[in-house]
C-alpha cells in the first residue's frame, strides 16, 4: 500500500483545510490515518466501524484484546458512545477537556467490540490539538486512535517516527511536527465506584482529586511485586521498549552518576548509551550520552524520552543506562514509561 504523507501548514489555511478534508474522507471510507495530537501521534480509524478498527490491530501488530481510545471533538459526542455519564465525568471534562485525559465509561451498542477489545467499557478522549479535532470532526466525530507505533515500540512524537513504523502499512500520515507533551494521556476509569488511574500522564493524581475528590492508583501499575495485574489491558505488555537492554539506576544523585560511570566502563564507546539530565551530562566521559532535559524542565524530559529511545535503536547500542527522573509533576508518568521500557529492570544505589 502506498502511504500518502502530508505536511500540515497552519500558515496556509486553504491547504490545511484541504488536508483535513482529505484525511476525513479517508477515515470515513474506513481507511487508516496517522495524525498528531498533543500527547503522541495517533493511528486513526472510524471507531464505530468494526472493520476499520480491526485494520488498526493489523497495522500495529497489536493484540486484539487491547482496547482502543475513541477520540471525539465535541462534548455532546460522549452521549452516543457512553451508556452512563456520571457527574464526575462532566466535572473532569469541564476541567481538562480538550486535553490529555482519557475517561473510561460503560459503552453503548454504537461502539463495536472490535474497538473496545471485547470490553463493555469504552475509553474516550478529546484532544486539545486543533488539527486533530478538525480531522476527527471531518471524519464523523468518532476516531479510534492508539499511538501510531508498531506494537511494543516507543510511541511516536514526531512524524518521522510514524513513517519509520507505518510507511506502506496505512493510507495516510499527517505530519504536524513535534508533539507538545510526548507521553500518552492519563487514563482514569470512572466505571466503578471509586475513580481509578489506569495510566499516569500529564494530568496528575493531584489535579484529578482537586476536581472530583478521592482517586486511586491502579495497584497493578506500580507495584511490580504484587500479583495485581494492570486494569488497562495495554499496560500489561512490555512496551515503549528499545531494542537494547535498558536499565534504570535510582538513588542519590552522586551515587547514581558514579555507578553508571562504573557500569559503562566495560563497553566499547559506541555500544553503550546513557540517558541523563542536562545537569549531569558532563559526569559521563564514556559512552553515547543523551540529555533528556534539565531537571527544572520536566516537560522536556517527558517530550524527549521516546525520541531518545528510538535514536539509540538507530545507533545500535547494546545497553542503555538511564538516570531516574522522579520529577515533581510529570515524574510518575515519566518513571512509569521508563521502567516499562526497561522491563522493570532497575538498580538501586
Ligand atoms: O495520549 C493518548 O492517549 C494516545 C493519543 C494517540 O491519544 N493514545 C494512546 O492509545 O495512548 P494506546 O492505544 O496506545 O493506549 C490506550 C490504552 C491501552 O493501555 C489500553 O489497554 C487502554 O488504553 N484502554 C483502552 N480502552 C480501555 C478500557 N475500556 N478499559 C481499560 N483500559 C482501556
Ligand atoms: Mg500505545
């Protein structure tokens, strides 16, 4: 299949409108279109057509029990796909939509099981990226969109990542440049009695509980020693993973740097990768050093993480040691993705 790659140009209104019309048309006909959102690039298909949703699983090589998020552009769209819309959903939408928050609600019959991986609930998100919302509206209002990577690989944060994984496998790629956030949306399950965070993201637990009170964190998420399984099917797979072995080193700053220096000594210069903060970059004289961002600018660390993992793939390193980034707000989301990418492999110093 030939993949049409279109660059979005917000300065040229006519071309942008043409691109939106084209993308909407492909989606309405049951095709696959990758497009930027504020979190990561999504791989879109009409969420209400089972054959269209099925194509997503094939293109990504995604297990069919892993449900998709339905992206909408207007609040009213919720009522067609959610059977029950609790007051808390309305409150969260008022506070955080459009934006990087996904809500899980009981689904209506309008949503085919192919979209929800057989579940009776549906994940819904209204992205803040205006081009994304325009494409969703043009496509009829309901676009299923997982991250536009091959299953298991780091999510795409620039169009080149999507091209790397999806060229020849989908109908169209909309290149909207670099995304803003770089980590996938926060997922909150509102289908039970107590709201539960199934995936941490830019909307933090504190921000959520300020609006709706008590919020729990899915036990299967962080606690790797317990028997608890993550409630979001997608969180149980090894994910976001680079080809190299990745190990996270955690602990006191000076001790982490000293341990990483020691660990990398045995490797040839070009076979070893290090991920660190800007402040620490000069502490590593050996190996390929990639700066995620300054400690004070955790947004940069979040935005750069997946790009760095992919860059190390291209360089063909054997092993990557990463500092840990337990920053004040984004830290929970960053560490969740980093440790998953590492298969929970960490050294505590
Ligand atoms: O930021 C994002 O959310 C991006 C952009 C493209 O919007 N999308 C994204 O989709 O991250 P995906 O498919 O890569 O991740 C969706 C996650 C998976 O872990 C899936 O298991 C979970 O959401 N999920 C979807 N529907 C669910 C449901 N009904 N119950 C529990 N988990 C669900
Ligand atoms: Mg994904």
